[in-house]
């Protein structure tokens, strides 16, 4: 049977709808973290901005409270990068994602090493953390003393990828300092239950990805998760999925009864934080990030800038400068914008400034749109 073809704008609107970027929604931060399958958290603040841009009523204290309650955790998961996820999702998905973490370790250290020594390092780290949470600086030092034959950098990355860990929230403004303490995840989350078997977790992970990012291809799913060889999983789920094709003929998978808004549906301007997952969840990013702007947004090594969406697509970047009690949100569009688009960006930018600096009324704060480069 011929599969329906979805063009770029149709895929864009589908993505925006599922990412809650067409209209803000009224859900809790905990529900949002699960619907979005986590929030990229390489830096502490972006998850808060990611929720603000998607939820109708969001106060950053709500997320801080969930972190302190151990209902949401910051941990290494998809693509071997830091995410904020619900404690329940961590237990569901951590073991399923272990192959992606092992793959990242092997690509980082091509020579690998003696598996017995690596296992001993992980077990020693586990033993040290039973004494209480510790920073990686402390862990690295103590493990380097115990295993002098290994490079300290190798030791640190090995422990991060092979031992399930969570960062312990502290008094940082966004929940974490620059040198956080770590705890063993399944001990930290003991009251939340036991980790799921990998097979069960993987099937749920696929369904949740499609609910938040679909319709999507096999390569998209593998790019987002960091897992390889997911073709057998999709094949086993094929009967329960809807099938489409993109304009290049690539097969796309989706869940039944998911939103597919019309391609001409209006899309409001939005501010996305650094590393937002919507820019990282696809092998082909053109559904939201035009190819001509890719190098201006995705910078080496692995940096992803804060961006603006105009008519649903990345149309520029933004940053905040603070100096002597003066906050300025600077927007750099990639092309000339209309007067209406500028007005909408200025209004949304002022709301973002108020969220990031609640005391903004007591200080000088402004939004400025720069000329395109």
C-alpha cells in the first residue's frame, strides 16, 4: 500500500504540535518532562527555559522542588549527554540505553582497555559512593590512586558511562553548581522502585519518542537515542505503527491518533534554550533547522546555541548580556524580519527576561533585535 508523503512544512507543524510549540499547555513540569522524554541539560538553566517556552504557567521553583524531592533527576542518558528526566523514566530507560553509553565510551577511547580492569574501576567507584555523594574531582583523584596505569580522563569517562549515576541537586540558582556531587542512581531512587528490563524499556522508549518527535525515521530514532541497530525493534512494532514517507522517500514511523496539523497553521515565535532536544532529535534537521543555518547554530565541539523560531523554523539566535544591573536580551536574526515578526519577538523576549530575572522591574532590562549578519 502506498504510504502518504509528508512534506517539510507538514513535518514541521507535527513536530511543533507534539513539542507544545504551537500553543503552550497546562501540565505540570513532571508531566512535561515525561511527555518530552527528558530535557537536555548540558547546562543547568536550559531545561527551565525549555519548560517556560512550552507551559502556560511555569515557575522555576516548581522544577527545583521536584529535583529536591528526587522526582526529577539530572543524569547521563540519550546520546550519552546530560538530561533532566523523571525518576520513573530514569528507571524505565536507563538499562535500555546502556548500549548507547558503552558505544560512546568505545568511540571516545578507541583502544578500549582490559575489561577486567574497567569492571574493577566501576566497582571501586560504586564502593566509594556508598560512603556518600562525591564530586568527580574527588572520585577521579581516589580512583587514579587505585588505578595508576589508567589515564584520569579515561577513568572519569568510564565511570560516567558504565555506572548509573545521578547528580545531587544543591543550592545553585538552577538546581546545580558547576561542580556537582554524584550518587549511585538506583540507591538515590530506591523509593521509586526497580529499574526496568532493557527489552521493556526500549519498546516504551520508542513509543514515547514518536509521541514527542514523530513522525520520524529509523535514523532519526537512532540519532536521538544514540542507540544503534534499532531496525529489529521497529520491525517488531510495525503492526502497531502508522507509516509515512518524506519527500526524499524515506520511511517514517508514527503512533496512531497523533496530531498532524495543516502545513499552513500559524506558528507563534518561540525562544528555545541552548541544546534544546527539538534541534537534536533527528538525523535530518531540516524540518525545523534550515540547512543554510545549521553551521550558525550547531558549533564544534557539540555546542548548540539558543535559537528563535519564526513561522516554526529556526530564524536566528539569542543571548543575554548582564552588566552593572542591566540585562539585555540580544536577538540576532539570520535574515530580515517583518515588522510584525519583530514586534512579536520583542514582546516574547520581554516575557523571557521577566522569567529569567524576576527582579527585572527593579533593574534596567531591554530586548534588542540586531541586524542580520
